[in-house]
């Protein structure tokens, strides 16, 4: 999220110019913009133009100033639809008429609140402080029939290149294929941006360093200490402690901590709706982890249930972390039912209660 202009203070009237940068930001806007707020944004409308000879239709660009009456979040398209009355008339839209604005990533708008409450100011400030979307590291993966290069930033992995052998009989471990991957590596990896590079093949790391020396690519040679090997798929690579420390998104480290507790049968971790809910009732939840599939569920009852859980944990002094479907830890969290918790103190009887309840 980017805060382009700021003219507000806690418990006062004010305005902010905001632009969402990614889908998670749009969800934050859904919780930030409330009925009664005024949102101003550019949009287009189809208008009919009359002349002496014929009527024609055309789309025109205009600005609406809506006093919001209701809003709808659409998870699949990562858009927020705002409904309300237009406050300022223009050539094509009358004041007082009902209209809709759609907010989406990279679309700036102005938000005016009669009263900026403390939680709204805090949420907006936190989202803008963590707005650096540059990648933390590059990952080179090798599969049975192809290789791929991913850039990882804020816990989300973006595949920027998929490389397949050019010949039908070519092997993914052949020098010819390694040269193809190396070309993609040189194109997409910038050591001025990423903290490090993780390669899932010791053989290819040696090839990279050898080619860099042969071609006198000093920008690779001078950074060879930042090129490490961790074999496995993307989940295993990013589960490595040394790799996790390179990723700015704290959600990666928190999930790793939870996963290690679960694997070691620790009584300070629990997962599943019933266990987590009982831990919340005991005010034992230190950190709640939840997928956006649950937290932003399109079924109203399900969404309200988990919104209430998150709110209750925060009110009890705990933290809540939402994992979008694009987050590298989301698939593993989904395996744990999509909701889990790290506890303040051990609760060995939680699973026992499950058994007794059967």
C-alpha cells in the first residue's frame, strides 16, 4: 500500500490519497472504508450524445465523489466495489444519484473520513510501512522436464522464467540446457536488488560460477558468497532457516516456527478450528495464522466466524497473520486446516479434549 498524500490525524476529520499495490491491500481497504466515508476516484461512464442527425454513445472519463453506503469485496478479482451517492455534480452525473466505484491494485483514490479512529490510522500506517515489494531473493529450481526462476518478496513467489530443453532429447542436466538457464539467470537476477540467490542444484551453481569467470561477468563473481545451494522444491527451499532469514516477510519465519512445533508434537502449537477456538477461550493464543481462504471466505457465515476469531485474538493481546493464496507458506498452512496458533503456554489437554469429545 502506498500513502501518496496524508492530511489527517487521530480523532479528527481528514483526507488521504491511497493506492493499493497488491490484492492483500484491497482487503485492507475493505476493512478501512466504512459507510459514511467519502471516496473520490476517476472512472468512466457510457453516455449518450445527441445531435441533430443521430444519437451516439461514448465512454467518458470523469471523477465521482461517493458517500459510501455499502461495499463488496470480490476475492477472485481482488476488487472492492463501493456503492453510494455522488456528492458533486458534473456534466454527466447528477448530485445525489447512486453510483458504484471499483477499487483495484494500482488505482489511486482519495478517502475522506469525518473521524479517523485510532485503529484505522494504525492499520494504514502499518500497511504503508511494509510496502516495499522488491524481491528479497531469487530461487532457481530444477524439475524433471524444466527449470524455473522465481523471485520471492514479502513471502510471495513470482515465477519470472520457465526454461525447457530446446531439443526433444535434451536433458535438464546437460551443458546445453544449463546455458539456457544461465541466460535466464543473467537476465532476471539483480544483486543490487536481491539479498541472495538460492539454487536447488550444486552442479548448476558450479556451472554459474564457471560461466561467470569465462565471460568475465564480475557482478556474479563478486557476489558468489550470496549464491547458496538448498536442494528440493520451493517449499523446502524456503523452509530452510538460512533462507528464511533473508526474506523480509515475518510470516515466513512465524510459519516455520509453527511447523517445527507441529513436527515435534509441541504443546505450544495447535491447529484446526475447534482446537484454536478453545485456545482462544483460554486467552492462550500468542500468534494466530489463518489463510485468506477462510478469513475472506465468500460465504458470509464462515467469513464472520473467522473475522470474529481474528478480532478476539487481537483484543486479547495476540497477533494475527493472514496468508494469501500466493504466499509461499499458504499450501502448508492449508494442510493444517487453514487455521493454526502458536500458544503463550503449553496446553497438552487440547488434543485430549478432541478424543474425549468423539
